[in-house]
C-alpha cells in the first residue's frame, strides 16, 4: 500500500544525526558539507553510494533502508505530479469546449 506523503529521507537523517553538527557528520561520511546539507534540506536524494555510507555509520540501518525510503518518496512525488498534470489536461479541455 502506498504511503501518504512520505518524509524525505533527509528529514529522517536529521533525526538520526541529532545534535551532531553537519560539518563533522559530513567528514565522517567522507562527503562535502554541501552534499550532506542538500540531502538534509530535501534538495537532493540519497544515492546508492550515500546509502552505503550512511549504513556504515548509523547503527541499525542498512543501505536498503535508505534506498527504500528514497524510492517511496520519489514514487509519491511522481504520482503527485502525474495527478496534477491530469487535472491540468482536464481543465484545459473543459475550457476549450
């Protein structure tokens, strides 16, 4: 069953890192601070490589956990976009008629 408006993985990651500052966590992940910041702020997704890095550092998580969360978020966004497009098409055909 599809989830309703799933959280971006960055929101969940923010909970996992808690009070740890972004710079030091990025260093632990061996990524640029801006890369991590973009994920945390929902402006970038979690790649397979990032999922592996996160699972290595964060206990009780796996790459599959992070990727599944990203997939659910992406699918929900795509479905939402398709619904909005369909509404626009219906409205434009109603106006034209």
